[in-house]
C-alpha cells in the first residue's frame, strides 16, 4: 500500500481469510502502469504464487518485475 501512495489513492478491504482487495482510485495510464509494477514487486517480494488482478473488472497480467 505504501508503494502505491505516490501514484494513486487506495483503500484496503479484507475479503476473508488471507484474501484482500486493494481499490485504486481511477487515474492515468501511467499511474496504472506504476501501480501494476508496484503490485508485481510486492507479490514477488512476499513470494505470492497466485494472484488475481482486475482492472475495471477485467483480469490483467502483472508485469514481470524479476
């Protein structure tokens, strides 16, 4: 969440268990790209094997930030 602050306003919503949803306020394409890279770095750093990322309710692939 802290990595996203420079790019967009966010809200964190618990979904139950170990599932969370991060809502990101609508912004520019550049901000979306930065947010997706931040999420990819976070997922890799936490060694999260399975992610589901939606943008406007459509699934997207995270960029390769390895």
